[in-house]
C-alpha cells in the first residue's frame, strides 16, 4: 500500500505545477497598438521595479498588459500576473502601495469602476521589460 501512496502523491504534485507562462491574449485593436508601440524597439533584460513618476504615460492594453512610456526611446511592458478584469472596458487602475516612488513586480493593483464605485478586478504586476529604440 505504501508503494501506491508515494506515486499518487507525486502525481498530485505534478498536477499542481504550472506550464510555461503564455502570451496574454489581446484583441485586434490592442495587438495593433502594441505592435505600433514596440516597432523599432529592442527588448532588454526584465527589471523588477521602475519609477512611478510621470505615470500619466501609462497605457492599458486589454486586461493583461500595461505599457509605461518614459520617453520616445524607452518604454516598459508589464504582463500582469492574472487578468485585471475591467481594464479593457475603461475602469480605473488603482495601485496599492506604501512607497509611491516605484512600481515593482508583485505589487497589487485593483480595478475600480468610478461610476459605481465597485471593484471589478485585481492582479499583480509582473516584471517590467524595457524596450529601447534600436541603436540608442
């Protein structure tokens, strides 16, 4: 009986593991916007945190991707951990942070419908992938 329990336990652990992360699904318009934003730019190594100053340059693409534009030559792409339901419909992203100077991987974001005042979703930030203009 002990011989059966161990393999069944290992099978249970294997069922809990996740596969490789998949690319977030975007609508046609969001996919074209992302393609336009990344055109002529080269991806760099992911970073854990970025400055939150000038956050008015934050662009939402669907419920799963944020693009933070620093300037014309540098932007950061963030694939959210989980879907922030409601972002694609225009609800507002509210960051839950004590240190307002940075956004970091793992920070929790809430999505709020400002008309009703209700929370429509939440997710965590992923790594920030820098994209720089080629040759700069």
